[in-house]
C-alpha cells in the first residue's frame, strides 16, 4: 500500500510540474501577444517580439527579438532593437494585482537616433508615452468607481539594468552626419516600490527616458567634438603639405 501511495504521489507531482511547464509555454505566447498589442497603443509605433520564454517554476522569463519601430516620417526602420531581455519575477505575484519583478536586464540594445537635439524619433516616442500616461491618469480620475472595470495590472521593479547599448546616430542638422556611439550602463532601482506600484506605461516611460537622456548626452558630446576633430584634421593636412 505504501508503495502504491508513494507511486501515486510521484505521478501527481510529475503531472503538476508538467502542467506548470505547459502553462508557462502558453503564458509566454500570451505575454508576447500582450506586448505586441499594448506596446503600439502606448508608444504609437510598431512593437514586435520574436519569442517569450516563461518559467513559472523559477520565476524567470526571456524576451528575444524585441523591436520598437519608428514614428511616421522617419527613414530608419526601427528606434530600438534588443536581442535579449532577461526578467526575474516573484512567481507568486504573477496572478496578483501587483507583479513583483526582481530584475530586468536588457543586453546590448541597438538604438537609432534620427533627427536633431531639438526633435528626433526617440523624443517623439517619449512624448507618445507621456500622452498615454496622462490619458490613463485622467481616465482613472474621471471613472465612476462603482462601475469601474478591474484596474490595470501594476508592477514593482527592484532592479533594471541596461548594458552594452550602442546608438546609431543620423543627425539631420549636420548634413546627415552619421556615427555610432556607446552608452554607459543604465541602472534604475525601486520602480513602483510603494503600495500603488506603476503601470506598464510608466515602466516603459522610465526606461525610455533613461535611454533618451543618456543618448542626448552622448550625442551632445559627440557634436561638440566634431568641430575640434575637423580642426585637428585640417591642422594635420596643413602640416603634411608644409603649410
């Protein structure tokens, strides 16, 4: 009897684990569809994902092939492309109103900066996110709580790290000057740590704002160095020809 009992227990455990793994696969597809549906709504640009792998047992997720498109009117095909985004989540919070994300690591994103310091593709997307956030706040304030639908899922992100970012710059104000710049690591912590948490729009806005600020600083420094580099080249040519 004991052997039969423990055999049944083992079989049940195997079935439970298998069910959790299968559920994780289906949830990955659901998350992918959600990103590709909600992303364009809050950014007003295309958002595509190749694959989302989700493990409920370990509380980990991997997003592969994330591509954020450019607003209308820009020539470059995309604003941001990321090969891999690794996410660590408290698995017990997945089905709650506030998802606790322990870590988000964005590895080697390829960023395109098209335009000028006064107006560009990244600032346009950031404006779209700010407008979406404002609309959400106003809608929430004007909604009758008695008839209100279930509130949007909130997030808490303990640690967001962006490493190895490259910016491909196309400056329209300098004769379509092109260059590639490296960004320092971007590290954000304790996002939505309070009871209220933050929405997906807020989380996206924080991340893009940090990328935008770092990009503007890098581009500004590079633009400042262009005249100095030109002077050095001219001086070198003058020396070469004995002038």
